[in-house]
C-alpha cells in the first residue's frame, strides 16, 4: 500500500497514529540538520520532519531531496509545537515525524517554479504536465470535472439519453472551415471532423430518440482568440416535441447546477430576455455585458436638422447618430483616445467624435455646430455630469452598433468599471436574424446555421424569397458579455428546408449531393424539434473565474493553434502521404 492518507487529511485528532504518505516534494528546508519538507499531492500539503535521532538513514537521505522529487514518507503523526502552527493549511496543526523515507522518482531542475505565476505562456504550454501540478491549474481540472458531471447528472435526471455521434463525417458548408481527413480506402475522398454534431442529432430526432445529449468534441479550422480553440467541447442537446420555453428552463437548471458544483455559486433561474434588436440598440452587442450602464442612446431625431453637416448628412442617407456616456472618463489620456479611435476604425467608422465635460464646459471641435436645443437633449438623455465623456457613432445602424459596442467595453476596461464585480448577469438573447447579406460575395448567409427555423410570422417571407428582416426562432444564453451557448428550433419539413437552402444559394443538385440524406429522412415523419449547444470550455472558464479557455483545458493549443509540448502539427513521412494519395504543395519561403 503506497499510502494510508492523502496530504490534506490528517488532523490533530490523528496525533499518535502511524501514517504513510506519498507525493511530490513541494519545498524543503534545512533547520540545523533537521530537514522539513512540505509533501504535496492533489489534495493538499502535509509537513514532514526528518530528525537524525528518529532514523539516521532517512534523515541523511532527506538532505538530497529536490523540489518535485516523488517520495514515500512513513512516520508518526505529531502535534506541532506552539508557535509553529500554520493556520493557512488544514493540516497546519500536525506534522509527520518521519521514520522511513523512500524516493520513488527523482526530478530534474524545473524549467520554472510551480509556486509562482508565469507570464510566458509558451513555456507553460511546452511543459504543460508541470503547469498542471500548480494548485490553480489542478483546481481548474477538477472544476471542469465537477461542472461536466453536474450537467450530465442533470440531463440524465431530465430523461435525456447520451449518444455518441461520428467524429469522421462529411464536409458541408456550415460556417467555419472544416478539418479534412483523407481516406486511404477511398482514394481522393475526404472525411471532415465535425464542427458540431448538428445533422446527426437531428437525425436522432427522426429516429425517435426524443431527448439526446452528448458532451461532444468539435473542430473548427478558424483563427484563434482567448475563448477559441481549434478543438473544443460542447454540451450538445436536442429534444423533440418541445418549444423554446422548455429549453430555456432546462438550460437554466443545468447552469444553476454547474455553477453550484464548480464554484458554490447560487444562480437564480428566470433569466431576463432581450431580443437581438434590443441588445444591439442598447449595448451594440448580441452578447451584452449588462453589469454596467453606459447604454447607447439614439440621437438621430435630435440631429436630423443639425448644423453639424456630418451628422445631418448621415441621417439623410438613412444612417443613424448615437452616443454613449463614458461616465467619469473626461480624464482620458491622449494614448487612450488614440486607442478608442483605432477601435472605431477597426469596426468600420471613419473616425471618432467625442465631447469632454470639464471645468463646466464642453470641450470638442464639433460643439460649435450644436444648437442649444441639441446640447440640452444630449445633456438630458445621457444624464451628463462634470467629468463625463461622450462618444459618438455616426454611420449605418450596424456600423454604429458595432463601434459603440466596442467602445463601451473598452471604456469599462480602461476605467476598471467592473473591478471587484462578482455579479452573474445571465441573459437570453432571442429573435436573431435568420439571414445576413454578404455584400462582398453578394449572397445571403445563415446567421446561426442552415437548419434554424424561421420565426412563424416570417415563414412565408422565406418561402417567397423575401429574405430581408426574416427572423429565426433562435436564442443564445449569455453571461457577462460571453455567449455560453446558442440554439434554435429546427426545420423538420423537407420543403421548408429546401427553401432555406435556396436562400443560401445552394442549388437543387447541390442540396441533393450535400444534404440528400437529411432531406430524405425528413420525408419519413420528422417530429418538431429544437436544441442548443453550450460551450463547455467557456462555461468552465467563467465558473473558475479565468480569462482564457486555455486555462481550463488540460492540453490546449497555443494562440497559433500549436501544441508546443508534442510539437504538433508536424511533418509526416512521404510514405504516409503516398498511402492516402496526398501530396503537399507547400513550399518554404526563401530567406
């Protein structure tokens, strides 16, 4: 038997008993020939002391211990002397007086210290197995397990059946790029790794499963951000004979359980609802952070006849003029203004108009064009006070929403508006547009995916080819500015699904080639159904209070999509490529 107790288990009541512990040497200290070590396992720490009079061989061997050596310690549990207690540890009232020491594995000098935060993420990723020993990371791994387990238990209790769907599937245009896998047995043909099990779970509804879920591995070959990975995990849910209200209730219950299990946080159900239109109008985002104000206010009526020609001209062309009040930010620096201007331009604006309220006056080159009535309207509707900063957006509705949405979040970051805020502001965003027009490609694209059901009131418009303004019966669940998951009611009639494909520019022959299996299945009696997918990585990130999903994934890729630990992706032998009838056309750039 390697151990009798783990390293966070022994207490004062165990004094006098024998114990055997194993773990890693967290730290070692030499106090005049008496060696103290903190022994660590995944549960915690226990102090062990080696005295020559107890066992000379063990004491001698302890002098050679190095941090992260793996050892077994046998000894007697003893109460610590007064003045040596460690109230920071649950085991801080006792220590093990060692009578035997066995070194199970020696450790080389570490590339970094485990008891300190490390800013070099690539170094952490290269030695991820060491990074995961750190208490914060070890806790994140266990938090992920608790969250996953709570969700699985909740879905089982609600009558859902867990079903695995294929990893090797067919490439279809559903949004992001597919990862392709060549087939050796079918030369010249390729599988695709699933972006989501969307079609399979709908086919399971046709199969009569009725309530399906899967904690599914998904893959998307897309650019990375702090909350994106090329491979990720989602809680995939689909249900027959349901409606959005039933799914809202189910998902809220799962999130309550997840946050309770992972963070002991109490979440109240009955999340607020907000349409996509309202979210964009008020916050400039379809995943708004509602923990702070500075909401967008429309001034198009105010400046319709303004002496400021930029505002007036934009409104005459069908655009809009809106603004936010960055409370208390008139103290903004030149560098910060430059950063806001860059953000505005990235979002499509030509520039950034702003007003500082300082010393009882408005400071801005555009103020001289404002009438007294316009100034009064801005003051009243933005509740302007001394020290405030007004940021304007002047363009098309979409561009203005995007610009002010970004500026609002950047202002909150610069001013640390949310510092110390622990609120959990959940929200449902509903009634998303079904389609969005791509001006570059001159075609309509699905906002969510091609299987989203149109809103009942807009169904005929889709069938008649009137795509502008068609809403989808779609919904996202949002927390503090993060989208936790998205879903919709699905199309289950072949004719309506064909109309949706037609809207996306998929011809009849292409529909048969890419989606013939789905259309045929719908013709054999498909039940009305809908579902949702929750991003498990993102949920755990927020439960754990982290800022990147890489911190809650055991072995993530870095921000370039690379696994530095295993050095992948990697080149493969020519023979392997020949077997799958693939030849690379990539050529190294000449220096």
